[in-house]
């Protein structure tokens, strides 16, 4: 196979030259290729599960949460097949006319979406991610070079071979997909700025930051996911607890899990004990400054009249903040807590310490909510729901290649739309600029 | 004034904190500010012209083309005022709902355009550029830090003061615009990646490349403008010459001027002498490889029967290509010429040597044209018109901050739309992800 004998650099150069042909393929062909991929995955399910079992055997010492991510069995297969079916049903993201304008008689401008070209995706050890990312690139007419985590190398290899064969069998050009299997190939890939149009790294903060700092290729994604929930004085407190628990504990290792909870001082004495107790019950360690620690102690003391409250009191506490404080992405059963003077201070804190990923306000007050949604400068600004909704599937995009905290191009969960750009076509009949500069001709812009 | 006493770093940090407030300003306020700017520019015209005259006096030794760019008199004032009026009439680029989707009952997702935030624009010595860029940033609700070329320092200063006072007088926050006047401030600005969301450098290739290589801030723009025109076998040859002359000579220093002309071999012997003669008459020096030089010599010899042709012959020639050949952006009355075997080789050459800026095919053949428009991987792909049309004004954008050859975010001439991003708002009523993971709740995506 080509991938084995040639270097990354040559392969991506071939891809770059191939990319206009892939971009010119019809949506019917691309959808047929996706159907072929789905059929082949089902047909070869046993081999895939077998390869995955061997990966899991080697990885048996890792944490249960990680093991779950590495696993690819019937349920994951069903999920990715459902995702492919969703993608097939979505309209072609390319060839969309974003603008059709007559500049003058016989001089027409069109802005039309086209694939980005060659995309490098470096992702964590999750076999289902390989399938989803390939499918998104096929649907959007992009060439892709894929590097998955080494813990699922055997699963990745067979999945890639199945997908690649199905794609070329359906009639798309051979070489539009390529798998990188060796970690050193990443560094080679980072130097291919002439041939790779976009890099999408996923994984640990340190890894993503390394990619961002060591390449001239545009990078889409996020290093940090420091998400906040602000509990406003007008929050429905009974509804707040389940949201906070979901955002912190439903999947702690996710980038959209909450890391810092901001409490309005106006309700802190009332809400903090209940909140801290619920978190304690869920195994969450809270960290905060002296003020919030004192606030909890005082609140517990005042409530300490009943014996039940006394019982609680002994069980809950807020520990000291770590050194990096509010800029920490715990990714574990730990959260920072801070008291703020209402929505204004909450927004200022989030814009200062957050990572512009996803931040939420809990309030029943429309004016306060509007202020928060307007002033917080993040990809996702939420009201009265869990930050864990920040995800391409949950947004109905069919799949996502990642979540972007950059403000350019795509922001938030990135599906098909983030994998296309546009070009301007200008169709004339001999027009020259000199005639417009001299006043002989005049523009009369008219959108068609 | 603040700009005099504080450093760039502090100023852009203030701007960053201010940017959500600027973003929240109403379009009525932003349009009123633009009206105030226009009125103030007209009111203070004499002072502006006076400052500009002093700039020109100091710059009197520069080339006439440069001097023309530095000059700001009544005609340029009228142009920028017309641009501001056009901008006022354009719809608000912010607050546009790109997506409204119900994810489930009572859980609504909105994708809404918002200003990018803090934008740094570093531009050549052109006083009108300062006005246009400020106006685009005001209209789009962005904070901006502006650094213009030093040759028009006096003009820049008074223009900036007039604009800034008008903007704050109209009610927009003081500090949303800032001027940098010292060249060393650019290096300081490049390190402000926490506070500056986007840099737009304009100017020489070397300067733009320097910016791109020395900052972690996303950069939008272009270093090279190596534009091509391919003259196909089915071109209307009489129409080809005026287009080629316009693209090369109408403004040679522009990034959208043509640098390389590709001729279909099928018509080279016929077209080359006429083309070379027309270029010679316009003072353009042609450069090419041995093949194209021989082709011209042979064609002239064969046509050399008539005395008139003999006369021409002595006057025209094609010189040797320079070392960097087809990757050279001449920006002068010089062009590369190359023979190719039809549209396929033309596209391959352009994708290999071009800078993905603007490239054009001259042909009357629809199929050939479609192939070219599809396969050439550039921001602008043109048919039968001059490459010089690649410009925000000529596209009807009112103004442009620059032309992007990047594929991410904005491509080609960048007007208001390139100065906004979007955020996702998710409005819930207590929804948590756990309920969807457990199957208790289900998404039913429905676009509203």
C-alpha cells in the first residue's frame, strides 16, 4: 500500500494535486461512497471487533473511562452507521451559492462553497472518531490524512482499510484518504504547510498547544475547555442542582464539562450549602477562595439548628484553590467555586479566565439572561441547560470533527460547514478595469 | 491622549475588556457614528488637506505612483465619503441568525453573527485606507488598533483624531479605536495574542510574511499576488489583448495585476507575436523559457514576409526568465510568459506556482471554462475579464480591509462579512445531557 512505502510529505503533496479532482466529484458519488463505507463496515464487523479486542487486551491496565473510549463493539458500530446515514441525508455543503451579483451588464460575480482541500486530523484513541472524521471529509469532498491514538492502532488500521477500499471502490480517487500510523509522522506533517490546508488536532491541552506552536498550517480546535456556570440570584434553585451535577459529572473528561461555578452573592448563603452537599454526594471536590469557604461555614452554622443540617455540615467543605486557580481545567471530579456580585462580575470573570468554549447562566430573569448571552465572549453561551450539550451530534450536525474556540472560520462544534470554504467566480465578456476607472463604464450592483 | 501615555499592550487589553460593550451597541448607534465621521471629515477637510500637504512635502522624492497613493485631496475625500454612505446603507452584519433550531421541546439553538472583537490592521501609507478600515470596524462593531505607513503620519494623525472624536461624540465607547504611530509598536502588538483576535497586515510581501511568522494571533491577508491569465485555444483573441493589457498595466503595483500569462500551444504561433507586440507598445518586458522565445522568433520569421512585420520583429523579444521564474510577483511592467498544452496544464501550473489569489481564463468554450473555474484553487477564478476586478469596491462590498488568500474564514476581498464571527446560543429549561444519554429524552432536530 502507498501509505507504507512513501513518506507523509510525498503523500500529502499527491493529495494536494488530487484535491481539485476530489472537490469536483458529484454529491451523488460522494453519497454512494458513504453508502459503500456503511455497507463495508457492517460486512466486516467481526474483523473490526476482533482487531479492537486485541487493542483492548494490550490496553487492559488503563482506567475504565479510557477503556470505554477505546472500545468499538456493536453499539458503537450502530452509532457510527447512524451518523453516516444522517450525513448522507444532509445537503451537499459544496456548490452552495452564497452570493450571485451582477456587477455590470455581462459581468457576474458568484461566491460558491468549495471543499477546503487537504485536511490533517490528529485525534485521540477512539475508533469511532476515525469513522466519523472520514465520513465528514468524504461528504465535504476533502482529502484527509488521519492519525489516531496509538492505543487503538489495530482497530484504526482495519477501519481505515475498509473505509479506503469502499471509497475507491465507489469511484472516488485513490489516495484521497491516508492514514498516518507512526507518531513521528506528526512532526513531518506539521511542516507540510504548502500542501495541507488545515490541521484539526484533538486530545490533551498540551498536545493541541504543541501542534498550534509548531506549524504554519492553520489549526482549528481548542486547547482548553474551561467552562463556567453562573447561578444568578433569579435562578430556579431546584433546577440548578441537576444541571450543575450533569455538567460536572456526566462525563468529567469532556471539554464541555463545567470547571468553575460562579454564585451570585445575593443567594450564596442560601444556595451554597445545598449545592455543596449535592456535589459532595456526587463525589465532587470543590475548591474556592477564603470568601467562599467562610460563606459556606457561616451558612452551615446558621442552618445548624436542625440535627440533619449538623449531619451534613461535617461532610461538606470547600478546599483551597490550587495555584493556577480559575484557569484550571480539572477534567476530574473537581470544580472551582467563586462568589460574584451579579451577572456583570460573572461575565467579566468568564471573559478573563475562560477559554471561550461554552458558558452558561442559570436564571429566570430575561434581562439578566440577555445581558449574559450578549456579553460573554464564547463559542457557546447557554441559558438554563447543561454545558455538556456543546457537541456536533447534539446540535444536529450529524457528526463533528472537533470544537473550535478560535473566532475565525468555524466556532463551536464543527461539522460539514466548517470543512468548506468558498471561491469567487467572476464571469465577464471582455470587461477591463480601465473602463471603470475612466468613467466609461459604471458598476450597478444588483443581487440576482 | 491615552495613546500617548499608555503602551499598546495595556491599550489593547482595555479594548478587549471593552469589546463586548462595543459588540452590544445598536446598529442605529453605529450608523449614527458613521454619519458623524462623514460630517466631521467634511468639516475638517482643510486641516486634513493641510496635514497631507506637509506629508507630501517630506515625501517629494518618492516615485510618482507612490506619491499618488500618499495624496489625500478633495477627490479622495469624496471617495471615502461615498464609501461611508455605502456602508451606512448596508445591513447590520451582526445579529444575523444563521441557524435557528429546536433540538428538543424547550431547547433552542441559535447561531448568531457577532463582531470578532479586537482587530489590528497594519496598512500601507494611504490616508484613505485609514478612513475605510475605521469605517468597516465601526459598522461591524469591532474595536480596532490601526497602524498606517509612516510616510503619511501627519495625515493619519489628524484623520484618526477626527474619526475617534466623532465616534465617541456619537456615543460609542471611548477607546474602541486606537492608533499606533511608532513602528516598534508593531512588534509589541504581535505579542498581544490574548487580547487581539485578528491581525490584518497589508503591504509588501516581505512585511506581511514577517507578520505571519512572528505572531500567534490569527492573520488574514495575503503575502503574494501571483495572478495568471490563461489564453485558451478558443479565446476571442481580439478581446484577449485589451484584457491582458489592463491586467498588467492598469495598476502594476496592485496585488491583482497579472504576473504570468499562459498561452495554449495550439494558438501560440498565431497569438504570440500580436500579444508580444502589444505588450512591447505598452512598455511591458516579457520573460520566458527557451520554448516561448523560440516560438516567438519562429513566428516572426514566418510572418516576416511583409515589411511591416519586419519592422515589428526588431522591436519585440522575450527575455530569459529570472531565477525564481514563475513564482515571481513583479509588481512592475514585467510579465512571465509560458506555453502550455491546453487548460489542464494551465490549471496544474497555476495551482503549483500561483498564490491562490486571482486567476483568469480567456475562452469562448463553456466546457473549458467550467473546467478551469472548478480546478483552479484560488480565491478568485475569472473568465473573460481582467484580474484587476479582485477588489472589495468592485465586488460591491462598500470597502475592503484586505484580500485574503487563506482558505479559512474569509477568502478574496474582505468586507464586513469577514469582520464578524458567530456564537451559539442555547436556550433551555433545565435540560441535562444525562437524560438524552439514558434515553429518557430524545432530540428531534427541527429548524425553525
